[in-house]
C-alpha cells in the first residue's frame, strides 16, 4: 500500500490528513506487516478519519463496522435471509426431500453478508474500519479475535471463507473500557492525542484554505484554552474546522470577544461547558441563552 513512512505522510497529506512521524510509521508498518492497527485516543482527534484517509489515498473500498452495545454476530458477520428462504421452501416441489431443501436454501444466494465477512470476501483493496470497539461486549471482542487471527470466517452451512486479499484493518477505541490483552497482541498500537496548536493550525489551513493564517492561529489558541478546562466534551478537531468555516461564512477577520461569544456553540454542545468557557474567557453569559 505504501513504499515508506514518508510515502504514508505524503499520500495522506494529499487527501487532507496531516500526520506526524509516529503515525506515518505505524500506518506503514501495519500495512507492510498486514497487522490490524488499534488506534486509541480521546473522541474527535481523527481516529476514524485516519481510516477514511487511508482508503481514499490508496483507492481502497472502506467497509465500516460501527460498534455499539448489543452488537451481535448477525450484525457483524452474516445472517441468513429467512424470509427469502421461507418463500423458497413454500415454492419447492412436494417431492423434494428435507436434505434437498436444506441444500437449496443454505447457499450464497440467501446469505446476507455484514461488514466483517464483506471485507474478508473482497478481492479488491479494502480498508476495514472497526469503529469504537470499546463500546461492544466482550463476546463481540472474542469474535473479532477469531476473525482477525486468521482472517477467515467459518459458516457451518457453507464452510470456511478465507481472505484471498487481507484488508487493512483499523480498530478505533475511545478507551471507555480496557480492550483485552489478547486483542491488543494481534494489533499494532497507536495513540492519537489532540494535535499541537501548530499542527492544528496547519490542519485548519489545509481544510479551510480561504481562512487567513492569523485568524486560524487565534482560533486554535482559543480551542487549546477550551481543552484545558474541565468540560463534559472537549472540542474535536472537526469542530475546530467547523468553527473556522463558521467564521469564514460570517466574513469575520478577527476572533474578538463578541464573535467568540456568539459562535462558541459551534464547538461546545453542553450548556454547562458554554457557561464555564465564557467565564474562563471573560465573555459573560448574556448571549448563551436561558
């Protein structure tokens, strides 16, 4: 997928994702060694965007498994189209034996593939994103271990499906719970934190090239101040970009107190966070609503 860590940095940069040396090196090694990449860090630092950027940079198909509490094998791997199977059974000839009917309905025609099986069966370049794995139950994590160990899935009625071309796997986690050591052993590990002010400025200038550099610098300094506060939800990098676009849409050339107060809700989404930030920045709370 990539010739070197420098190639990773160039290719991802060309699609708007700026990396540091550690990130570029880890992505290169994950691709070269065909190992899953586990990316942890706070919400909004670009973990999911990294997988998307790799897919775009390499012209690969992105297959995403969004994890959540209650996710099961049927939603992650595969399930059978029971309604279609029932219709086929009803339409079958009366002289069909049970064995013939069974063999007829448990075929690829009736199989509904979900993200994990879809990624394993693909023969074209694929990026498999397993997003927010920390939100799943331990049973799902055990299933991921089985799939990622050999990149194969056993379907009792059809046999074992082995990947002919391994996908590039990115597993993200916000660290709301500790993932198992067994899963971590199978992965290369990358921790993404909020970027430095200089890097975030460069990200803003890359994503919103029309904004003046001075305004972008003001913006990221305010965001850095906000992240240092004890907030329910610190501003994500994507919200910094949204704020830059907001200021551009308003025709603002300087981030003064009045503009900050009137647009702070672009990056902070909780009333208590808005009040705390306004107080810390000396803005007052008059414009924050009731």
